[in-house]
């Protein structure tokens, strides 16, 4: 399609959030121009498989979010391989890298986040990878096909998913994490221990509380990771997975409020009434938590896309739900719903030694704030329902497998007792 000249909705960023918003606008009856601008050369695609099935050799046709003809059929102008140079909010237009000015009535920023880089000597050697998009994953997949030893720097979900995939492919894997345990910022100690055990049982060597000093190489290719204590981990491939940085440069340059991402309200609105932001680039309120946070998940991207599409179309804006995340590692699914506070207490349902259990977190008033479920989908579903209801599940019944989840009382309770650990 040609670049539209009439104002409508312009969405900058063709990932999960942006593509979903475009599709929902049409579903909700929006009949003005919708333009989806993506910097990558491909149509929007699923990103979770990039660390899992696709990285292991899955088919390309499993990645697209929509059929090839969807955008034309829906009258959505999809501009791939297109860079946005600036937002001119006062003139209600964006400037593309080729000099084209694209007008808008509503602007949706869905620019996502990029991989945090490793600021150490040797980080630019061949064989050193970051993983954020399809091109990154393709380069890593190519190297893994001929690798014998992979070192993953970073013990978060992305790095651990890639580590699991590499082990399935028969590659020896070592994981280096600077904190004293895996998933230190994303999971409780019990879940962290379970995930560590999952990887050790499959032959992954874990180094926690370890710092990387430099990457070593020969003839321009990485050959080892040197730790702060002088140990060198021999390898032929490295994955740097130390977090993400929101792509908020366009918003900052245009004067939008940004604090570790673009600040939005519960419906994805910025301070400019014509501009919304959705997905990984945003910092948003989280139900039951103070302040605002950046939430990276497919569920969050879809929820914010729905809220913005509804608002633009004059429909009631859906309420926020508890944030949810998942991670597939080997044959185990890890699900987290909600966000717990530092002082919350946890109730364990199940037995951690079996690798199938859930941890329910309650605040000082007994209100459920989050649930972490390891190979326990029923507990995750119940936790999500209770979180959205603001429930106070009885901790004694919650920790008792003899009480079915459906029978657990969820009204305010008088005592939390010592069963909460």
C-alpha cells in the first residue's frame, strides 16, 4: 500500500502490542486510516518462540502473528523496514527516515525495548549474541547449530529459556549470574531454587554471585568468559541476557514524560491527549502496587492494545487485570500472576521437591498479591481469578492439599498464623 496522506491512527512499532492494536481498531469498527510502522523488514511475528521452539529449529511459518494477507484485507497500511526519525507532536505528524511526513489524529507508540549491552572488553567479538528480535535469534540459531559450549551471561527468564533450548540441542551450557540466585528480581527464593534444580538436573552448570570481567577471543571470535575471580569458562558462543532497555528515545525527544520508559496511565494515555503508548516501552500503574512499573509480557502488550483501541473507538476501556507472565523451560511451564511486595508472606501449595507447586503471596492484610506456579496451571488460574477479585484466601486452607482450590475461602480472615512461611 502507499503511504497514507490523511490523518488517522499511526502506530509506531510493529511488535505484539502494535500489531494487536491495529487489528483491534478494525475489529471495533474504526474506519479511518490505520498505519502500522515497523523498523524490521518482516511482518509482525510472535517473539516468545525466539528463545524456545524456533531457536531449536522450528519452521518460519510458525512465527507470523497474522496471515500474510491480513493487513491488506483489513485496510491496514503496513510499512516494514521503515525508521521513524522524529515525532512532531505539535503538528500532529511523524517524520520518517526518507523524509516523508506522516500525519496522525491519534498516535500510538509501541516501540518496545532493546537488549541491554555488556560494557566490557570483548563484547564485540564474533559469537557474542544478544537476543531481542528475529534477526538476533537467527544469528544465535546458526551458531548453536555448530557450537559445543555456550555461556549465558544473565540468569533471568530469557537467558534461562535459551539455555534450556541449547541443552535440548546437545550443547554444553554454563550460566553466569551476578546475583546470589537465579531470577533474583523476578521470582521468590523457592521458585529460584526450583528453576536452578531444573537446569542442574539437565547438566547446566550455574555460577551465581559471579561477575564477568572480560570476554576472551582468538582471531576475532569468542573463546572464553573470564570471571572476576580469574576463572575462565571456555566456550565458542556467548549469549548476553542482562535485561532490556525501553526504546523511549522518540518519546523523550518529543517531550513526553519518561522515567525508565514512557509514563502512561492505566489506559495507556500519555500527557498528550493525542498520544498513547503501549507494551514494553511503557511504565504504567499496576493494580495493588504503589507507583508505576514497566511490565514486559505478551499479556500486558495485548491488554494495553485493547485499552487503546477501545478508547480510540469510543468504547468502554477495559479495566486493568493482574499482570501475568509465563516461561517454558524444558517440559516445565512457569507462570507468575501479579506482583508481590518485599514484606509479603508466602503460602506453599504442593511440595517443592516434586517440581510441581505454587507459592501464593499475601500482604499484611491477607490480600493475595501474586502467585507463582511451577507446573501447576490450576493454581495459576485460580490465583489470577482471585487477584482480579481482590480476594483474601484463607492461608490455612490454601496450604492444605486436602482442601480443593474451589473450596478455599476467599473472604477476609482473622488470622494468618504460622503456616505462612
